[in-house]
């Protein structure tokens, strides 16, 4: 029993239990003070932004307008360039003109070759050619074009309506439209029928408005039946002032020697190929006898137009964006001046220069990001609205829109750098003397 009590008797340290526990347990460092973490930084920044909502709205407006300007200018530049290319492709970039080449000698200019009568059919077989038609001016040997025959030697000479000859496919090639009646066909051409088609202005000057009663006009004393009136010619608008005969009729009645030019409508981008192959198709033995006027490649035209338009619009957007960044910097610097007391108090309570600078940088970055998001959304809405009003197809690059929104935050970050340095440089005692 005595042994048991001896074994279970607790041992005591002469220095006391507290010192014994201290020697047995390693000494712990005193807990460190609370640090200004990322959560605290974000909370202080958002509080500082929301404390002055009126000023916040005015500050954001600068960034909103800047970012919106960039998105709108780039979006409208791309949209406008697309419309310009579309219009250009619809007319100029799809038109090829083939004429006999000329040579000069002895003070005279001579043609090296003649266009064949079936030039349109030969060229139509080439890849990229959509339609073709020949055209020539007809020498009527001084005969007057009238709506009734006039044989009055005492009458003053009148300006005659020009007379042209064309093949069947010319009207489609130059994008003309028959407003009444019909166009002549290959049968009229082959038979040399005395039929004509009038341009709209020529029909008005001759007093012909309808063709249902088969009206006639006279070239000299010969009668020609009017079977159609054309208008809305995109190319060769001189056709609107002329009387147009079938090529075969002009050949038989007025001894037309050969077509003067060949109009060709091509697919966009086929200009170089058609320009190279058309002379060979017309005369394989002497292709250099023809001169071809063809548009450049569509890609080159598009790049040139879009590059020029983009350069102008992006420059304007950059200026607006710079103004927005300067606005953020000014307002942030003013905020620093107004919050000197707050800055001094925080410094006195242990905030470091880095904490103060970080707060103002985060504030300006948040303002810029909010403005960037709102501005990018507003810019997209403006581009879509303008395109809808003009019946255009809006062209927007989502990468540009996203980059513009992020650019707002980066601009705010850069704009807040100098005010943040000014805030961090304020000494606590100086700030406290000015009062909170």
C-alpha cells in the first residue's frame, strides 16, 4: 500500500507548476497585428467610390464616352468599309472593258485589231465572266432621228439623238432595266430587223412614252419600230440619251464595220484572270491587239478602303479615349486633395504608403472598368442602331469590344498612378494638422 501511494504521489517542481510548464512547452511568438489585406483594400476602394455618387457618374461618363467612341468608330468603320466594297463590287469592281489597241504613226492613230462580231460569245466562255455585250457608235451619215418624217428644207437643223448599236447581252452587262416593252434578242440581231430600244431621256425627247401601240421613229426616212424603253443604267449612262439598234441591223443598214468596245461583267476578284484570258479568246494569234481595262483584285481594294477608313475613325476614338483618361486622373487627384485628412488618419493608425497608393489605384481602376463595360455596351448598341436605320449589315469584332472594355480598366489604372503617388507622399502629421 505504501509502495502504491509512493508511485502515485505527484511530483512537484520546486520552481512551481507554471515555470515547469513553460520549460516543457516552447515559447510562442506574440501574435502579429492585423494587416491590410486584399479584401480590406477592395472594401475601402469601393466605399471611397460609392461615397460620392454624383462625382462617380461624372467620372465614369468620360470613360464611357471614350470607350463607346472607340467601339462605335471601329464598328462603323468596318460596316462602312463593307458597304463601300459592296457598292464598288456591284459596279466598278465587276466591270471589264475590252477595246482594240491603237498605235500612232505619221500623225494618225490606228487600231491594231478589230473586235469580232461574236466577241461577247467568245468571252462568255471564260471562267468568272457573268455576261458580256458589244457596243458601237453608228454613223447615220447626217440623218436626223425624229418621231415623224420631216422633209422641210427650210427648217433649221436640229440636234440629232445619237444612235448606238449593241448586242443582246449589253443591257444585262451594264445593269440596265427595261421600264416598258422588251429588249431585242438574238433573232432580231441575226435577221437585221428594224427595231430599236430607246433610252429614257431619248424617249422623252422624241415623245415616246409607251410601246403598246408599236410606235415608230425615223432615222432619216427609214422607219424603226420602238419595242422597249430602258432606264436605271448603272454603267454607260450615255445609253439613256441614245437610240439603240441591234448590231446586225446597224451592220446591214449603216455598214457598221465592227464593234467598238466589249463590255464584260465579271465576278468579284476575277479581273486579273479575265484581263489575261480575254485577248486570247478574241484572237489567239494576236492577243496584243486588244486593250483591257480591268479592276484590281477585290482583296486589294477592300484592304485599301478599310485601312483608310479605319485609320481616320480609330484616330478620333483614341482622342476621345485620351480625354476620358485625363478626366479620371483629374477627378482622382481632386479626390486625393479632398481626403488629405482621411489619409493622415489612416497613416497614423498604421497604414503604409503602399496601402494608401494601392487604394487610390484600385479606385481609379474600378472606375475605368465600369466605364469600359458600359461604354462597350453602348458602342455596340449604337452600331447596331445606325446599321438598322441605314439597312446595313453591322460588322462588329467581338475581340475589339472585349479589348475596349478591358482597356477602360487599364486606362483607369494608368490614370490613377500619379494621384496615388501624391496620396502616398502625404505625411501623417501634415495631414492631421489640416484636419480630418
